[in-house]
């Protein structure tokens, strides 16, 4: 085989594998984003071990329509200026999580800053980014991930059973919740409320 340049879609899907290994890693990234946004309440809902649905809702600062469009671009972040590289204060800073998730799944982000009357939403379907449109949402952000790894089906064979993935998700949420006792967390897996802290 001759050496050739990979397509941008293939590059993004390969890069996504570095950030997004399994449903629990998606939840870790999204919950850390919510914490960095100053959330006091974070709700996590999953179905089918996180493969069919992951929804993370928070009451944090929210994003404007312009920020939403940037949030799904690779290397776009609110958490780092060029001169801050040696003084990072947030959990996420690389601007990789949302674009990586959007390249391997169906991603919908709705957000509303507390200072704005209108929420907005953007959808990224396995790398294809839609436009920002009006949405209904209280102040904060809701991120929904559906059909995780549908763009990279080979990844699915490395995942464990639904029960094992749910346990990994629960461990991630518990670990983060214990480090942030001032934030309320709830986790619902399938139809069951699996966790509520504090």
C-alpha cells in the first residue's frame, strides 16, 4: 500500500479513539465540562450501557449561540489562553472532547446562559455539523450523545457487557462526586436511579 494523506473525517475518528474509549470516558469528559462551567447540579442519564443514550444536564454558566458553534470545533476551548499553558486551573482544556464525541456518535448540545432569554442547540451527526438553532432549555447545558461508536463499529467489539459498562459509568460518577461534595449528582441507568449525591 502506498503512503497517502488520510481524510479529515478519518483523522477525527482516529483522534476520537484517544479521548473516547468507552461510554464512561464520554461521561467523565461531559461531567468535567459541567463542573468547569460552575454547575451546582449535574444529572446523568444513560441507556444500554451508554451506547444508545448518554445525557448530561447541568445548571452551569451555559453557552451563547456563537460559543456553541465553536464548542464542537477541534482545539476550541474556553478554559485556556495561549499564555496559560503552564497554569491550567480547569479539568478540561484541550478542546478535544466534544469534537471527538461528535465524530463517532450523534451529538446534540443545547445551552443557555443565565443572562439570555433564548437557548440554542447544535447537532453533530458522526462528524457532520449542523447549524445553531433556537431551543427550549432552562439556564445551563444539556448534552445528548446517541448511537455511540456508530461511526466506528469496530470499536463496539472492545466494549464489555451493558452491566459492566454501567458499573464503569457509576464508578466514574461516584469518583467525581466524592471530589466535589458541594455539587449535587444524580445518575440514572436505564430506568433505575442508580445514584444521588449528596
